[in-house]
C-alpha cells in the first residue's frame, strides 16, 4: 500500500509540475518578471513570499529530460575543507570543496544540471548527510531576489542585466561583467555595479551590468543552463543598444575583473573598435580552473575547451592594435599564463603592473581603474595629462635582481597619499605604455618601489621611465616629469626577441622551440627549449623528459615509459631552472591528458623543482628521477590527487 501511495503521489506531483511549467505558464511568468508595467503585480507576489517561485517559473526552460537540482549538505562542519562529488548513477554531476555557508543558513549548491528527476538516483562520495531537490525551474533565494531588485537586474530572454545612467540619449556605452562570488553565498549571481561610478559620472553614458546567471555559479557566460552558446546573444544585446542610440563602436568600453575580465575579453571579439579594460583576467580557463574548488564543476564544462581561449583572443587583439588597458600582478601566473608579463611593443596596449595577490589587485589599483573608467565616461583623452607636480629627485637602486626607485616630490604642495590615491611610474616598452604602481612613504612627498615593485631588466625597461602619475578615485590625475635619474641606467635588451612571447605549441615536428615563463615575482625568466614527437593518437598520457641538451631527444621507442603515450615532449631546461612544474601542468592542459610520465635526466632540475612536480595538483604524475646527482633514484612513484 505504501508503495502504491508513493507511486500515486509522485505521479500527481509530476502532472502538477508539468502544468505549472508548461509553455503558457512560463510565458506568463516571464512577462511578469520582464515587463516594467507588471512591477506592481510582481511586488505583490514577492511580498507574499512567492517571489522565488515566480522566478523559477520564469527561468530558462531546459530540454526534455533535463532538470535543475539543489544539493544541501547537512552538518557540514564535520566535513569542512573536504572535497566531495555528487554522482548521478556513476556520472559526476558536481563537486566542490566544503566551505562555511552564510551564517544561519544551510550549505546549498543550487542549479546543478542533471538528467534524472528522482532524488534516489543521486549519492555523495563522502559520508555526509545530504538531501537533493529536483525541479524544472532554476532555484533561487530570497537574498538573490532582493539583490536583483536592489541593483535593477532584469531578465531579458535568457540574459540577465541591469541598466544604469543615461537611458534616453547616451553618447557612449560601458558594459561590465561580474567576477566570482563565494561558492556558498546566498547571492550566487552578482553584477559588477561599480558603486563608485555615480549618476553624475554616467550623465552621457548607458551602463550595462551583465549577470552570469547560469548553472551553479556562472559559466564564464560561455553557455546557458542548457549548454547552448551564449556569446552571440550577448553580442546581439550590446549591438542592439549601440544601434538603437546611434553610438559608434569606438564609444564602447567593456570592463571586467577576474572572471569578468575573461568574459569581457571573449565578448570583445565582435567589437574590434571598442576599448577593453581588464583586471587580472584568466587567460587559459582549463589551466586556471584545474584546482579543488573547480575541478568537478566548471572544469568539466565542454565549452571551456571548445571555445577560443582568452589568451588566443588577446594575442589576436594585440596584433590588431586594439585599445586595451590591462592590470596584472606577477604573483598570479595562473591568470597571466605568461602572456601579459612579456607583452611589449604592442600598439594600443597599456600595462599596469601591481604587486599583490590576485584578489588584491583591484583593491590596490582601484584609484587608477576608476580613473581609466571615468576618463572614458567623460570622453577625456588618456594622453591629456599636463604636468602639475614637480619632482626634485629620482634615485635608482640597480642590482642583479632589478632596479628600485625613490622619488622626492617638490615640497611646495605635496599631494595627499593613501588608499584613495595611486602613484605610478610611467615608461614605455616600445609602442606599449607601461605603468608600475609604487608605494607611498610615511612622508607624503616620498614615493618608492617596494621589493616586489622593482623593475626587472628586459621586462620593464627601467631606463624608459620618464614620469610619475598620481591618480585618485575621483579621476583626478597629476603628472610629474622626472629629472635625470641618478645613477644613470643603461638601456637593456628585451627579455623576448619578439613583440609577444611564443605560445606553447605541442604539434609534433622536427624543429626545437622555446617557451618562457615567469615562475615567481622578481624571478629570472625561465626559457625552456623543447621538442615534440608523436606517439599513439589514442594515448592517454604525455611523456615529459627533462634532459641536459636539446640534442638528447627522446623518441617513441626510447624507453618503456614512452609506449602508449600520445606525445613525447623532450625539454632542455636552463641552468637552475624554475617553473618546471608550471610547464608540466601547461603541457598536460594543452595536450588534454590526465596523466604525465615525467623523467628527469639532468641536474639542471633541483630537488625543489622535482618536489613541486610531485605535488602538482591536477594530472596524475608518474615520475622517474634519473639525474646523475640523484643519491636515491625514485622510480614510478605515482602522485595522485
């Protein structure tokens, strides 16, 4: 009897759900959500506590046999910092590392896309209490509904964005894209609203703030909840607004930080005359996302590999001479992917080097970021900065590790210093403008380079430094032309012979190639010579051999380790090489494999480098230490996640 009752109840729920989520019901819900004239009715529904249900009905309709799931992990404190996977049958549909939820709320992961509507088909791979809810509409929270209302986020078909500023007769358009929020936040989908940009700043500008409202925490706006490409829809929405108001493309700016910077880079593809402002964008998405928090969710997204990588698009934009402002830090190789550190002599590019971790850059450089934004909003040329401050003295401190500077401004009117102001050394890398954010001394008329703000020979051309810029969050810019630098700095040769550092090329061929990377802040550039041989097309591993010379090339028949490998990559590292683990990780990502056989035959790799290889997160490593100086060879030691 219980079985029959359960079956009947489930059947009734299925029929009721089918009626509620019919095309007619969804159309009504979408009109209520999207139509400004329905604001009063929508507010009444939300005030009765049914706002979340309305938004679920209005959410994107998934293909037949596809559903939204909400996972709740109970008593999460027992499992804090543990990684978990949610499986539907034998298939992983989601995974993450457990972090605390918002205080007073359950630990939830919403809008996992699944293919079963039966909660009993799901299980966790850790011993934790959990529950799974399945629905045809996207799950949301009251906090998300209030957030959307506060920032004016509206649904436009399957796109979500807010509009600010001059909506009637704008002369230019600013488009922003969001970064990541906490994975356990009650507001999973934010917008880059830029509160420091006021209505007065937007008097001539229409501002579009997109929301990456797809799947659990966004998809880099590559695909929607159904896995369908989004880029054409985003482009069409922006192009429609430009056309509607007769705004030329050169009066369009796309902005984003972190994930938002990657989205902005991708969306800029269809707007070659637009200006692009990015802050620590991720240039290679699989490489950046190969970490515990993402490996069992975003990392598995097929579009992550089928769509062009931001690094490839950025190289294209550099070759086209597009107007790009790029903020970065040497401490964030996972985002940089060895592109922006080496970019020089690129017309239209302005580089801003900031010391700090990934999350620190936007905060530390905020006065300069706002200055770039607000000068665009005002239609002010970036070059229109007259000299307004005197600099009495510039002292250089060159050594083998780089060049430091100390500047003494005129005593008459020392500008204020602090978190609302940036001081930047200005120079040139050929046709590329270069700025280094430097530190404020306790004496406001002294500016100096901290240890990780020193300029590196070949990368930052210390001899090209010609002025100091002072920026504020109000877009006030002051400039000081520098007197002769003492002691004199001799010009240096570029670290890269080409305008751009070469990309990692794993196509088999007879010729050796080079690949350079910056393993750590203020570290010497590591340039590896490598050669690639083809193995078996169906191989699931890459053999990576570190040798003393490029002449020691390994072929497919060289040793048992190469049997069955997809590729054999022979690498000759520089003396005292740094960054071998980074190179190995990038080779695995580029080749699309989950296993690496690493063979070290040269003493150029230190014990520290091999330890970093063994600890590499991501691909499974089987490594063989055959260095001449190795006291205890280690053979076939597997290092798995």
